[in-house]
C-alpha cells in the first residue's frame, strides 16, 4: 500500500504549542505496537480491539488521519474475524511500516 | 492564555487524548478537568458546575452514551458534546436525539471545536424554546404565592451585591434560584460558578476556593486561581455551605469581610468583587446552635435569606411543573406524550413529593420514557416507590404505633438527630456497611455521609463484619 509523504507528518508539526505532546505521542508509538504484537500473539483479541480503538482516536487527534484510519480498519477487522488470521497480520505489517516511517519523518522533532 | 471562559469536563479513557484537549481548552481560557470513566465523571459533576462536558463514546468497556442521561439530569445547564473516533452519521443523530448538543469526531480541527463551543456557550440561554417570560425567570416555574415572592425577592436584589442565603429541602431548586439571581443581576454577563462544599475533601476545598501558589503543597505543580478569583465580578454559589469544615468557615468569613482572598502559600492577598450566594438543605440555625456552623458567618451570609418552599407546600404549581417537564422531555426524547388526564393529575397533586421538584421531574421523565400508548401512566411515574418498597422491606406500622415512638418525646432537634442516626444505621445494616449504596439510597453525597457517620460515632466496619 502506498502513502504520500504527508501521511507521516502530523498537521501540528509546526505548531510549537503541541510540540511536547507530539514528541511524546511519537515516542509512545513503538510501545503501542509492541503491546499490539503481544496481544495478537496471545490472541487477546478484545484487548487488541480496545487498543486499536484508542489509537484510532488518538492518531486522528494528533494530526495523523492515515494512521488513525489504519488502526480503525484493524479494529473493525478484528471485531469481524474474532481471531488473528493472515489478513490481520498483513494489516499489522502495514501499521508497522507506517509507524516506522512516522518515527523516521519526525526524528528531528524536539521540544524547545 | 486568554481570560477565563468557563469550566469543561473532558471524559475520555485515553490519556493521550485527555492531554491534547486539556492543553487545547486550557490555552483557549477554559479550566479543564479530565477524567477517564463514568464514575469519575459523576463524581466531578457532584463537585462543580461545568459549562460543557465532552464525552467519548467508548470508554474502555463502558459505553459513554450511558453517561448522557446522568449529565442531562444532574447538570441541566451544561452543554454536552460528544467527542468520538466513530465517524458515523447514524451515531451522531442518535446522540443528538438523546440530548447531546453536538457530535465531534476526533481529528476535528481544535479551532473548529473551540468556535462551536464558544457559540454554544454564548447562546446558552437562547438554546431551546423562546419563552414569553424574562430570561432570568424561565426556570422558576409556577404561579403560587411562594414562587412569586421568591421572584420578587430576586428582582429586589438585582442591583445590590448583598450576600444571599438560600434555604430549602433537597430538590427544591436552590441552584435554579441562584442562577436566576445571577441572570437578573447586573452581573449577568460575568461568570456564574457553583461549588459543592460537601462533596470536596476538606484538604482540597481551601485550594479550590482560594487558589494556591506553585509548591505550596505536594501536588501544587503550578499557580492556580481559586473559584473566588475565577468568578471575580460574577456570582459564586457555595452549595451545601452547612457542610463546610469549621476551619474553612473562619477563612471564608475573612474573605467576605475583607473582599480579598489569599491563595494557599501566597504572601499577598488578591482583591475580588465576587458576589456570594450560599445554599443549604440543613437547618442552619440548628447547625449554629450545635456549634457546627459559625454564628458570625451565619449572620454574614444571611444578609438576605430566601426560603424555597417544599413542593408539598406549593402544590398549585404541580400542573405547571408537569407541563414544563412534559415539554422538556417530549422534546428531548422526540415524543408527543399527552398531558396527564384529570385523574392522573389528581394522583400527582395528592402525593407529597418528599424529593420535591427533582422527584417530580424524574417521575415525568420516567413516565415519558416508559409510555407505550402516548399517555403518562401513574404506575410508571410512581414505580420508584414500588422499587423502594421491594428493596427495603419495612414493617407495617399503624399511625398510633408510629406516634408512640420514643422520638416523639424528644425536643425537635434531638428527635431529628436520633432519627438521622437510626436511619443511617438501618441502611448500613441492610447494605452490609456499603457507604456507596447508603449514599445512593439516601440521596446524599458520600463525603457528606462520612461526616455524619463520624459525628454520630457510627462504626461502619462493624456492619461489614456482621455480613
């Protein structure tokens, strides 16, 4: 799946007011994905659905609509399938890629 | 930061989202309290009045919309905005149908949210039906002598800054009168704030009222204005003043005398022009007599006293109140339930409404929600009494037997206290020492009950052990 470069940069990136919140959000992405992977491995579908739901809202709030949509789609698919199948794993892989690109694109973002 | 614009309650289970919107609202000039679940939301609503609540729909495994009726009932002057990640027209329509003012999806531009919020708060009094009565009188429903006298008193007080003490049983509408006093006054364009002195822990109340300086206590991470300062030039309702701890009563007296507050940890005082309205359901003179309320503060607060009559003493207002609530809830629930028949109205008129207007309002709401044939049914409206009978088995006592009770041989003050103690002990026994359940059944705040329990030396643990 292809995403434009804008997808990896928050719309609040240039707003100093939100910079410390944004740094903290970006920093936390890795932990979120680690948790999500664990939940998938242990087939804790309900926990994964809740985490995806939270992240869908949080990502949209922090100015990452594409990331928000990816989490939302994973949430919906998990609700539908009720288990972790190949299709879900593929979604998760896409999420990993997008999150890595977000981390990469925001490397130089620091709090003043 | 802009000047103070209002108080917001944000309910969202995600810390990241709470942090983002707390920052956004605070920068715009709103005091923001953020909580993560419905229980904390209810607790916050019992302590403060909020201008707006932002409610997430999915709070972990709780459904946020389940909290909507509670907000609408307990905070009728508060705007409710849904803030959800679900981008669904059907969901938005459902929420607005159920009484929310607006539906935002997460990701909406903060400026758009702030613009909508400001326009709702500015037009707050215009939301709803246009009324022929003056705006300040809109919620003072009735034509009885008692309510007209209350309205006349409000008008007499519109241009003066005298402190007002509002007395009345629970559910009589003390906050409605306080808001009417504010709206009718020359301060109408400034802030109105209400704080429940009985619901906030004693160690936090001083800071809530007067503010604090950074570092003055462990959690004081920044300077913070107290509610007196926040509504400078406006009106402050100190609700349940009878429950204010004695030590704080002394400080409040000084504030009222000197018209300045000293934030906790500050070396200088801040001048304020806040009009104070106090309210209590307690027999305040009784509290003075027993030493629980300072006499000098009582005189300072009671420059003007407004006694709101119990609904059983103004029964002629019941038909108008029924119409008022019928119209309000028909609109909220998109229903067209008819006015009650004459026989139903007679039943409503013959009941004494110990829970006053709040009980009547709940009965009408229940009647509308449960109505299946377009009419209000007496059974539906009074179902809470049946529930009470089932939930608390009571002995049938004849009137003679009841009047033989030793309470009747005591002076009134002692009899009331003896009854209060017995009442609490009985409910604790029934609920196996569960104070939350005691609070629910008695219709009192937990903080309030803990003080009463302490006052009577009741050992709650012994009821827990009994079970």
